[in-house]
C-alpha cells in the first residue's frame, strides 16, 4: 500500500482546507452555540464538487477513490464536525445507498442533484426502540396496488428535518426476519412524511438531527431500491463502507483538537515559559499525533482494500473503532492541555470533545465494532497486514 497521497489527494485536501478556513472556521462557534445547521455551506461544498468526488462521472461525480471521499469528511470535520457529519451522511449513506443499489433510472433521477447538493439526503434506519439491532425495526411498508404504504418512525436521523431525499428501511415481510426488510426512496413533500421532535444533543449542534415520521406515506413501487427483502443486506454493505468515512470524521475531530492544543501550548505562558516546554505537555502532544497517524493508516488500508474489490469489513471496523476512541482520547487531552480554558466555550476544544463522543456510537458502537472484528478473527483467523 502506498502511504503517500497522490497529487489529486493533496489538491482535495488543500482546496478544502482553504474553503474551510474561510467559510467554516470563523462561524463554527456560533453555529454550535445557536444550533444552526448551515445548509448553504453544505450546498457550496457540493457546488465545488466535493460531495460527489467518488461518484460516477456520468452523474456529475469525480470518479475518484474512497480515500478521496474520506479526505473530504476529514477535512470538513477538522473545523466543524457537525457539518462534516451532515456531509458524511449525505455522501456515504443516502447518496451512497442509491449509487450502490439503485436502478439506472433511480441513479439518473437522484444522484446529479444530490452530488451537487441541490438536494440533501437522509438515511433512515434507526428507530426509537431499535438501534444496533436493526432487524428489530417496526416501520412497515405494505404493497397497495402500484405503490407501497409506509407507516412508522425513525429516530436520530442526520439531516432528518432538512433532507429532500430520504432512503428508508422498512419491513415488507414480518415473518421473514432480516430477509423481510426493504429499502425505499421517499421524497420531501410526500403526503404523510413529517418530523417529530428535533433532537437536542450533547454535541454536533450544527448537524440537523430529528425524528422522521411516516403516516400512511405512499410511494410508487418504482421507489423500491433493488429487490424486495434485500434492504437489510444493503444496509450492512452501506454501513461497512460508511465506517471508513466515519473513521475519517473522527480523525478530523482529533486532528482539529490536536492543532488547537499545539497552538495554545506554544502561546500560553506559565512560570515564565511556554507550556510547550514542559515535558508533560510534550508527551500528550506526542501521543496524540502518534494515535492520529495510526488511525489514519488503518483508514487508508480499509479504503485501499475497498477500492481493490477485496473484503474490507474487518479492516473498516478496526479503523472506525480505533479512530473513534482516538478522537475521544485526543480531545480530552486537548482540554487538559488548555487547563481551565479548555472547559469554557471560548476555546473550541470543549466543542471538539463533545462532538467526539458520537464517533463511538454512530454507525455501529465501539462494542459492535469489536463484535465484528472478533467474529472475523474466530471465523478466518489472523494474518498480519
């Protein structure tokens, strides 16, 4: 595996960093304090081509690799994780699901506007009483002539009240267990589609998170994604790839926190010298950089395997697990380096720490990742990478 970024990768990182320094960093604190979802910023990111960087050219994408898409999520999350999460959910989950499993007609109908962010996507899997146990969902889709009638509710949906295109998992055969779940496209404005409460969260305040409700929602039979009863299998594949993006999301948070801590350590004076001169501070920064680099290497490996068409599920789980726990650890250390100032909202590291916790929960908790890794080890054995 080549550990060097290509010229295209460096261009993505550099262009995105310039955009984020101008358009995201100066406003991230305000968005967090006031709970503002800056949709217009996501639209500008889409207009620059970043939200379709790895999608097919015929739909307006850049046909780049998985690492390119991961760099986009990482680069945005470095400055504002809420915006990064909105983009990750839009790209990896909703747009990604349609790209992977949609018909040619569905892809042509939806992907061009989603890639350009003219339409925002949401992916509806989690329910009030079913999180990691996705097969326990209660939302139902019943065939009714040339349409399906959907009833139920989804919880903790990123872009839930702002989306234009919803990819919805629903039970179509209650007796078939996991083989009875199917996926559907539901458009904003469809009668019966609505929102329950907006979710108040510990962090990621600039990300729109809401309950999505379905009350006798009718969609054409042609909005079924793929084959009937294949929704659960599709979900597993979408999540498997999405974990690479969430690893990048976590790395972006950790990197942002480390850079803030480094800058503070160089400026802050104690006992007549910069605290960066103190060995205790240096060791924390050294450990932060080492863990972030290790997380990035795991993420690059998973992305490379995916693009090579090789199995990557265990590697994606490892990357997501290690990157998310690194983000939580690194942001806590960044607060510690700031001392009392790290605990107040004047400095962004307290926001980074609040945002980081979601990485250990979303798209499969750390416990679920360990289950995936262990199951793979017990089934296939272990060969060093």
